[in-house]
């Protein structure tokens, strides 16, 4: 596997080359003075996080989801199918999923969309939420890109 400066990876599979964006390998933005650290590109924490730094937690979570994504990636993605999928899910304090992840916006290709949900489900349970966080769960949105540049992320 080769990663270029634009966050693209190229993986040689037989004679085919898979090119996809790795959202979770983006280095989280360093916090400016007085600002909370930013989660990795492609991930949004939707619940109030009470000023708790979730950067280490989300970095580990996204690495687990990335491994699940590679395992569940459909063949059409490996031959160049393009798409952007946004998935929302909740993680309880104990690291377990609250409900099945939901596709918020799909790619128009059912197999690509289903692979994202499966990647999250197979990656769970996650680590327990940080002790400093007092809420019962966090809700996250992850955007997955198939064969698209990082500029295709929704803000």
C-alpha cells in the first residue's frame, strides 16, 4: 500500500489498483490557544462533549473502523466505484453501540453503503468513553470516501 501527500492510498490487488481516501489517517488539527482539539477529518462529534478531548479516543476508534472497512470493502470499490457515504451512530459509556449505525446520506450504491455500516458494527465494541466525559453516550458522524479526494468531504 502506498499513501500520497493528498491522503490517497493505492493498494495493489492482483492487477487492479484500489484508490480511496483514508479519512482517519488525517492528523487531527492542533488546537489553537483556547480552542478544543479538532477530531480527524471526516469525523464529527454530534453531541456536546463537555470540553473533553476526544482526539485520542476518536483516533483509536477510526483506526478500528478503518480495519473493518478494508475487510468489508465491496469488489466494485476495488475496481474504481466512486461514492461518499455518511454514517451516524452512538457509542455508550461502556463502548458498545447504542443502536445499529444509520446511513445519513448514501452513495447511491447499496453495497458501498452497507459496507460502511458493517465496518462500524464489526469494529464494536469500542473502548469505554473517557472518564472525564459525563454524558451517557456520544453520537458520531463518519464520512467514508470511495475513490474520491478529501475535498469531497461535506463540511
